[in-house]
């Protein structure tokens, strides 16, 4: 099953980033281009302070990032992510806060920029343009297989969304071309999602290795949750393949900056 891509590269104020025409709310999927960080592995739009960058560089990069959304860092919400399925509903009183052990945000309030950090994991932005609800989820393989996407959809529905109105954009992430995993990975996905699912999305390669596709896994779980095929778009670009454009944890063996995806009403 091939999902719509609908992503396009855009530029504003010196930043190069992706957007999806599947979403109507202001949003951004950053690349590594357009920031002030100078060290080669952080160059140039590193957006997290835990990568050994200078604080003033990260602050300036975040200022540029939020400016593309017509906002500022005082209205920005971020998290230290732990590959969980914990999603926080935030409101304007949370503006400017950093949370710990959270892997997603959902809000109904205007003016609060919700974000997730990525460097191979899948950034998932959701929007119900009818009820005016937005979400940002971080989905690595563990969060993906644990069902963070479906959990996000459940929260939208609990806030009044009609499932037919929810639109989803899965941004640049590592794809099956590069995402080699061990047998333990297969066993984990098997225990979380069952044999049919793990056989479909974790493929055996050479020398006992397995390859997986987290974007496809998330799409499958979103369809199971009731999201319509037409309302899902998936960026086909692989963060591990294109090191000039993206930070990749896998390609850099962990010596890399961090990108973010964010959305605001
Ligand atoms: Zn690749």
C-alpha cells in the first residue's frame, strides 16, 4: 500500500524545511539547514541542548525555528522523550515549558507551539481542522510498536473529533532501506503487535539481520484506529540516506544534532 507523500521542501528566513499539504494548520518539519551551529556534526540547525552544542546556538536556532511558525520560544512546548506512549494535553498555561518523559503533545488552544524531537525516529503531526485540535507525536520503533499513534487518535476522539476528520502527516524518518535491527527487535514487535504484524513490517535480510519500516508500521496502526487512507501522508525521504539534509542517529553513530517537527493553531 503506497500512501500519498504530499510533502514539499520550503524555505523561509534562511531555513529549509518540509511541510505537508495534508495539514492546514501552520507546521514545520525541520532539516539540518539554516541554523548557526558550526561544529560539523551539529551544523547547522541543531535544536536540542543535549547534543554538546553551545546554549546560545540552540537558543538562536529555536528562535529561527519558531519564527517560521509566526511564533516565538515563549510559546514553545518541548519534551525530553523516552520512547513511551505518554502524551500530554497542554494549554496556553504550558507555553514555554519543557516536559520530561513525554513523547507527544495534543492541544486545542491557539498560539501554543507543540513539538517533538527527531533524528531518525518518525515525527507524526495530526490535525482535526473541524474541531481545531492538533497533535505532535514522537515514534521510534518502541513507541510505534507500543501504539503511540493509535493512542493519539484516541485522545483526539475523547476531545470530540470525528475519526473521519483527523489528518496525519508522518515526516522524514529512517526507512527500511537503512533501518537494520536485531532479532531482539523482531521479538519485541512480535510480543507487542503479534505475528502477522511483525512478519509484515520486520523483514529478514542478510546474515540474520532484519529491516523494518516505522512509517509503514505507523500507517498500519493509524488505519486500524480508523483514520482514512486519504487523510494520511508520508514523507518518502530517508533521514539516514540524505546526510546533507538531515541529522541521522544511525548514519552518524550517535554524533549528531536534533531536528524537530512542530505545529500550532
Ligand atoms: Zn535510507
